[in-house]
């Protein structure tokens, strides 16, 4: 397999002035696809150049947004479009979050090309097309697809790829790109923006997730404690969110968030299809349930038959002991 011979553009995100972990992952993936350059599109006037260079961006394009916010999808998409027109890349990669998916769709419409979102992997085939892996139908099918017309636009799910720094990294060159934003893009202004304080990675980006179900009987404290010990995010089943034991944003499943962490720990979760639809792509599944017949054990790599109020404290104590 040889790589693409043109630049791969990666639309990167920043949080609190720093490159986000999912953006570092997508830059890492981009390096495996091209023999040409990896270039980043930063939708912030002050990109995190050190991190962008570390993960392989050789050039960083900074579109001029004229004071408008890239939170407005039309602004972001037109800004990326201006960079695409200037660089004629082989592909555009984005992070498959809410914003990335909408930007991907808008770009595809503007360029009359195809977009694949929720990708879990991308490879260059022998004939030079990009083969994109993604799961469909609630995680029950693994598919490989390709964009058959125009510039491939691919949004990659967080945690699908391990971010690896580039040993030969240099500080990337910064290229300012003027953008002539349309009146439609200018029609919306963000008047205020409040980032939710969070000490942990957001659920969809977390490498480890501890999930509480009906079996925790309303008490998420042990789930929280275990998550804290291993630096995991906290998730829940719909029963737990419907009961009001935890916020709805923590719900994983068909009508909640889809996750693909390296480690999923389910505590008092039965493994109903509506829930597993959102976590099927987890690499390692650990289940704690007092019913040995619970369906979740069928997909568990490690199953513990026991009461969450007994198993979780033991796990937490052992982790603390190991950490000294
Ligand atoms: C259209 C639709 C959409 C849905 N979308 C979602 C969704 O997005 N996400 C979602 O999660 N659900 C969703 N559901 C609901 C889903 O079908 C299940 O009802 C739900 O996932 C079950 O949650 P649970 O595993 O917490 O509860 P249960 O199925 O009641 O399982 C609780 C488990 O805990 C175990 N347990 C009980 N006490 C203990 C204890 N002390 N220690 C250890 N184990 C214990 C039990 O053995 C049991 O296996 C949806 C349903 C519908 C109809």
C-alpha cells in the first residue's frame, strides 16, 4: 500500500487553547494515509502550534473569520472550504462529534462530494481510494465504504485511533487564509458561550467509561469513585437517566451517546439491545451483574457475577492499593 500523493487536510478542534485529544488522533491517522503533507485547518486565531506539530501537521491554515464564531456551522464550513480551494487536498478529515458531522455534511454539499461520518478507521487501497470502516445498524454490522464522487470528507470517531506523536516533528508553518463569508453565514452570531466545567474527558471521547444501570439503585457514588480512580468518564443506561439518578447527557445507547472506548465497565447493566447499540464498539467490556444469565455477559471480556455494592468497593480498594 502506498499513500496518497497529495495533502490530507485535518480540521482540528481546540478546547481552552489546547488541541483536543480527538484532533491529535485524527492527525495521527492522516499521517498514515499520505506521502504528501498533513495540514491542519485551525478555526481559532491562536492555534496550539506545538501540539499540532507534535502530531504531524506540517502546515496550519488559519482562516480569517472576521470575528465570527466557528461554533456556527456555516461559518466553519465556509472557512474550511476556502482552505480546500487553496490547497486542493486528497481528502478532508474531521472529528466525528456534533460539530464535525455538521461541518462534514455542509462541506460535502458545497463540493458536491461524499461524506462519511462516524468512521472508525481509514486506509488507502491499492487503487488509491480511501476505504473507510464504520459500524452501522446499531453496531451490529461492520462496513467498509468509499466516497465515489469528489473530494472524500471523512469524520472519524473519537478514540478510534491511538494518538502518536511524530518524532520528526517541527513547528508547522502558519498560513492565514482570507475568507469571504456568505450573508447566510453572517446571519447568526454567538452572543455567549459557556463551556461546562469538566475534569474528565467527555463521554464520547473517553478511553474508559464506567456505566451504572438499574443495579446501582440510584446511588452512583461507587461508579463515580471507580471512574475517578481510572480516569474514566461516567455513563448510564436509560433506566438510570429516566429515574433522574444522573443527567440525560450520560445516557449511552440507541437514544443516547454512542461510545467506542478502550474499556467499558458496566455495573448493574443488563445489556439490553437499546443500550449495547451505543457501546458495541468498546474494545474491552467488563460486566458486573448479580444475575449470571444477564445478556451483557455474552459480550463481556470479563464478567463478574456479584453485587455492585460488594464488587465496586473491592475494585476501588485494589486500585488504590496498586497505586500505593
Ligand atoms: C425505543 C427505545 C430506546 C431505548 N434507548 C435506550 C438507550 O439509548 N440506552 C439505554 O440504556 N436504554 C435504552 N432503552 C431501554 C432499554 O431497552 C433497557 O430498558 C435499558 O437499557 C435497561 O437498563 P438497565 O440495564 O439499567 O436495567 P435492567 O434491564 O433492569 O437491568 C438491571 C440489571 O442490573 C442487575 N442488578 C440488579 N441489582 C444488582 C446489584 N445489586 N448488583 C449487580 N447487578 C444488579 C440485574 O440483574 C439486571 O441485569 C430504550 C428502550 C426503547 C424502547
